[in-house]
């Protein structure tokens, strides 16, 4: 699955059996968080310092990152609250991930 916006270009593997999603090494994550996400910023930065390299425009993952939920992964990538079921796009058919949700 993919998630792309102006400064974000993330690739992930979604496990339909477990519901886990793995953000792949090299994914580009948002550098800034929106105002409504400021409470989560400290925890996000703590996590990103361990697994990502900061560049001028974004964070780039240095390793794969397993997330417990598609929405949690989308929030980490985007730096804002997000519904992962509609943010993540299935690369092969350009459908939202929700289209395969059980």
C-alpha cells in the first residue's frame, strides 16, 4: 500500500491476516505536525529519532517500522490524525485499503 501527499511518499506492507502494517525503509514522512496533533508530537519525534533521518523536507525511515494499526501508521506518516483505511491506497488497483477490510 502507498500513501502520497506533497511531502510524503510512504510504502508499506499490510498483512490482511493480522491487521499489522509495516512501513518500509526509505519511506518519506511528514516533517511537521498540524496544530491539532501537537499533543502527540513529542512521542512521534521520540520514535522518529530512533528509526528515521531528518532531511530538509521530511523524515526518511532508516529501517522498517511495524505498526499495530493502519490508522496509527498513517498518523505517524502524515503528522496528523488520519483514518488509515481511506489514506492508504492499494498500489496494484488504486483502491483505498478500506475496499479489502473484513
